[in-house]
């Protein structure tokens, strides 16, 4: 067994080492380098919101850094404003810019989002270079004053170092406060399993907006402190090198851990200093160290330090069983004339379907018949071209996935959607994130009770990524049930399960329906579905070709022909 220290003790050790070094051994130049390290800690903490927690590759963090720097640099050098006035504005202006750009930019995904945010930085750089009357152009503006708070100057050296690192500690505390608890879990689910986020009622757009604005605010704060430290403002603060440095620090230290921001910033700022004696070869040495960090700690140095073996529990705690779960309210689902086309392909053509409270309806059909499309339309992952979906008489056709989930529609997927880095208990507790009623402790208690009903309490502290398929299926259903949905749609829930696991699943669904839920089950496994469903509906080419009692439907010639061809005959 390999023993590793946790990230929190490592962070404490780093802080003590920096303090001892700064007070007892550091030269004035060393203090300046340590001060810049603290500034970059704030920058990286901000970048962790959008790149780490939200999982979006933003290339605008350097732009927010530079914008904050220019606000402070111009107001301080040209108008004599003090820190107490310029610092809040350096935070507010980038945050407002991010909020303004959020609507068009955050709709983009992947490299499109990266390119859009990169364009922001390049645009601001052009403005800084060409608006000479305000920014000083390519030469910048000298004479940015130091930090003065209510006419009390913070002298350079140890005092400035302590001030910057105190602000870094405050920024870290705020980041922890924002990202701890259920709110932090919702970011993990959104980042690692976006499909599950909507199904659990998590508003991805709102989370990305908050992360983007916070990243801008932190970036602006770091930029303001930077120009106070160096005393001059120039277009270099908007250069792409700042963005690359921030990204490298975040990757090397860790995308989501506060300790990662500290480790990444201190490491990357000091590596060139440590290898300066190698003269022209020092950049090669720096690159080699960073490459080793990425190879041996791909999730960042902080994640590597924080690794611990999974804990297990000796006994299941007392609590709810699956059959004790009741839907928050009882209501039925009704679908009228639902249509959906993908280009020239007709996926659904005028589907009418209803599931009453307490009823289990099975949905069958050959591959490509439109079953998953129907599930996606019901749960808001896609929009129909026509028709109407109502829940207890209320139209939900045009609602987004997270709003439909909050109305009481639950969902599981063909492939279990569990965030790999979460423990089982947190994967289920995340279902409470949209409500946040009672906090993380109460959510975990409820999740543990539900897992105990599935016989999984002993695995509650294990990671989702390490679980066998049957366990993932059960946890996926447990997370859906944790929201107590009135209607639950299950897509191939028995796929890959053993006979015993399928029987246990059927028992859970019967019990939940008996408590008043409307259950729609899509599955190919007739041995599982026929004894379970009260009614059976068969889709083919986007149309319902048969419905009724299960035994009657499977024997109808149209159903047999859909599965086996027009020449087939019922057995």
C-alpha cells in the first residue's frame, strides 16, 4: 500500500514553507516573485470555475486579467484613484463584460466556445494598442501607483506579499464556499455527464453563466493586483502568453482543487527561476518538468496528492427501501400527435400515448422505430416538430430538460449516466441539487437510505467509475428515484443485467408504481417486460402499430412482422 499525504495537509505545508522562506530567507526579488505567484493563484482560482468546474475551454481568462489591469492602470495613473475605488471596478467591469457576452458565447460548445472567447482577447488587445489617447497604445502607461487603502500605503516587499496572499486566501475561501455542497455536485454532474444533469433538474446554462462571470471577476482582480505590483500597464497584460500560462498552471496543479491553484501557480512561476542557471536550456528543463507532471499526474498535482483508497461500510444504515419511496405527487402523462423529423428521416409520426398514475406501460419496437426519440422528447432532450406533451394537464412540450425534470419527470438512459469521479452516495445525492433543501448532509443521508434499499450501502463511498454494470444500473435508477418523480421513463433498464438483477429491478418498479407513479419502460427483453407491464405499446417506423395487453400485442401479425419481417408468423 502506497501512503500519500492529502491535499489539505500539503497545502498547509506549502503555506508554512512560503511563510518561513519569505520572512527568513527571501531577497527583495524573491518577495516580488512570491507576490506574483499569489496574484496568479487568484487568476487560476477564477479559471477553475469555467475550465475546471464547468468543463468549458475558455480562452478569455487572459483577456479578463488584462481588462482588470487596464481599469486599475488608467484610473490609477491618469486620475489618481486609490485602490479602494479601482479594485472593485477592476472586478466589476470584466464581470459585466462576461455577463453581457454570456448569452451568445455560452450557447457554443467545444472548440467553438474556445474560439469565441479567444476572439474576445484579441479584440481587447487591438483596442489597447490602437486607443492611444486612453491606453497609451503600444507603449502603455507608466506611473501606476502602489496599493493605497484610505491613504495608507502598502509598501512593496513583505507587506505587499502578505496583502496579496491574504487576498488569495480570501479568494480561495470564496471559491470553496461557492463550490462546496450540493451546488458543487451539480457542477460535477454537468461537467462529466451533461445528459444526466438535465434529467436531474440541473440547469446547465445557469451554472455555466455563474462560472463564466466568476472567472471574469477573479481575472480582473488578479490583473489589478498585477499592475499595482509592477507599476506600469502595457498591452502585454492582454497577450496570449498570459492565457497560456494560466491554462498550464491549471492543468499542472489541478482543474478543480484549491490546492491545485496554489501548487500550479507557485510551481510555474518559480520553475524558470530555479532553472535560470541552465541559461539557454532552462526552457527545456521547465518543459520537461511540466511534461512529467502531466504524465504522472494527469488530473493535476493536487489530485495526485489527495488520492485515498475508497472506504467501505460494514453494515447498511437504517432508512428507506425503494418500495417506501413515494412520488412527490401523483399525475399522469399524456402525448398527443407527437411528430419528429431529422432532415428527411421520419422518427415519429403522430404518436398518441398515455400513462396513468400507478400504471406501468411497456414500449417495444425494432431498432430505429423511434423509442429513444420518444423518450428524449418526453424528457426535453429534444424538441418535437408537432404534437403536445402534458403532465397532469399542464403542457410541457416546449420546456427544457431541467424544467421538465423539476415538474416531476424522471429518466434513466440506455447507458447509465453517472459522473465517474463521484462516489455512489454523491451521485444519488446530486438529485437534490436543484432544490438544495436541507443541504448536502441531508441529501447524502437520503441517498444512503435509498442505496441501502438497493443493497449498495457498502459501496456508497466507492467511485462510480469502478463499479460493474449492474451496480451502475441500480445507482442510475436510484438517482432518478431520489427526486421522487411522478413519471419515470426508463430506456433499456434491463440491458446487460443478470436474471436476479432484472428481477430485483422489476420489483422496484412495481413498488414505485404501486405508490402512484406513472412508469414508462422501453426494453427489448420480453422476459423482463411482459410480466412487468400492464399495457404494451409497439412502435414501428415512428408509428404505433399495436397496443393493449402484453400477451395480445406480442402475438399480433403486425408486431411479428416489424421484428422478423413480413413473411414471419407468430409462434
